[in-house]
């Protein structure tokens, strides 16, 4: 229904969206989270029970050890810190000299049983990419739940005390997500550099907080964001807006081109959004891929072409968007 009104993403490209050599392994450890944010594309919440099994965790550790081409292991969820496999995967990746990213909601540090996480991350020099969708309390609490802003500020102050955002080996980045649109007055995600300066000035002046970079991430119409857009009859207009702002210069830099996204069952996707939409990655001969198959074939580079859909316009609108912020 939606795709008939929007140009198929493939038709917008001059050539097939091919995969480059895989250098990033993004692992989604599961769907449990201490929060239940309105924009969550994973539809995570405290009630979800899905998480990595010991068997898949062991296979992933084998992959991390076996393939030196992997430069970065990116741990996400849910709240990755509360899910099975977090520490073994982080330690296996650090032991082989890889960068480890933890996508943190910050408030997990205040949950019982997870108070040690900041010290743990500092000890293993894990890079923390933390969600803070606005630097003002009411906007954050509206998107993420009451009290989340205060908890996040305390967590950032704690991380700064440990050296995060200051020590070159303790990188602390923040993520900005716009609010999910509620009217047809759509706008592109704000300019990353300018917003980063605004965040830096405000957080330093009001809370004495410093951080490394700010990443702005466009809301893709996937998961809860899609649900909210459909509820307001804005799904199709939003896709149309994103298509109108398609920027061909972003295509070269799309994150799906050099990453594998793995779900808690060990299935392989081109990115986390495709994972949430159940659109698996395919080999040259059209077969789906699992972590076991990667080990069996001895190659991470089995994919010729990235699987795309209309929501890919979210990654290519304006300056582009990825888990590492704007693309150009
Ligand atoms: S957006 Fe992040 S913090 Fe919020 S519910 Fe989803 S996984 Fe949890
Ligand atoms: S959603 Fe974005 S990252 Fe995923 S396949 Fe589409 S363009 Fe690539």
C-alpha cells in the first residue's frame, strides 16, 4: 500500500547497493530494556524476554576471534548491558584489539544489579554511545519516561568522573533522535555540527558535563515509530517527505555497506532496521545467512547486494543518517 505511492528505493539508485568488505559486527543482544521509549524501533521494554543464548554467544565469540577484518563490535539491544552475552562478547572483542561500542540508555546504571557497568566499561575501554534525545528535561521525559532525564544526567556526570569524554581511551558520544512527527510539518534532522555545539554549551553550563561527539539519527518508519506514524495517518506522507529529500551522495557511505547485523537467534541482516522488519540478508544465490553459516563457510563476505525497502529513504534524506550519525 505504502510502497505504491513512494518510488521503490532501488529505482532511485544508479546501480545495485553492493556490499563492501565487512568491518563492523553489530550484535543485537535482545529486546529487554529497562525503558520503553515512544520512538523505539526495536519495540523493546522491560516485559520482553528475547535474548541471546549461550550457544549463539559462543558462535559470535568464535567469529570475533576468527576474523581480523572485524574492526568494530557494536553491542545493542534493548539495553545490551542487561542481556546475556554482554560481558563475554565485549571481552572477546577487546582481547583481539577491536573497538567495542556499547549503545547505552544511561539509566540502566541505576537498576539493581547493573551499578558496576560504568566501571566495567571504563576498565575495558568500551566506547559508550548514549541516547540523550534532547538536552532539555521535558522533551526527554516525554519520549523516554518520567525521570529519565535526571537519571541520564547523573549517569553522564558519573562517566565524566571515570574519565569518559576526557581520556582519549574513554570515548563518550551522545545520540540525538528527533521527536516522532505528529503533523505533516516534517523537517529534516537538525544539522549535526550545530546541534553538537548547542549540546556542549548547555550540558557544560548547566551540569558540568563533557562528551566527545553528538550523532543525529533520523527516525526511520520502523517499529514503534512506524506504529505512531500509522496511527496519525502520517506513514505514507513521511516516506514521501524522506524521498523528496533523497540525497544520492549519501549512498556511498550507508552503514549497511560494510556491516553485518546479527539478531539474538544468530540470523544475519544488513542493518538493525532490516532486522526489526524481518528482512534478512541474502547470499549471492538468495539464501539467508546465520552465524553458524559464516563459520562454516569461513567468510563474512557472502552478501553481494543489500536488501532495501522504502524506509531506506530515512538513511539517505538530507545529510544522511546511520548509527554513527550523519553520513556527509
Ligand atoms: S530506544 Fe533504546 S532505551 Fe528506549 S526502549 Fe528502545 S532500546 Fe530501550
Ligand atoms: S535502512 Fe538504511 S542502513 Fe538499512 S539497508 Fe536501508 S539504507 Fe541501509
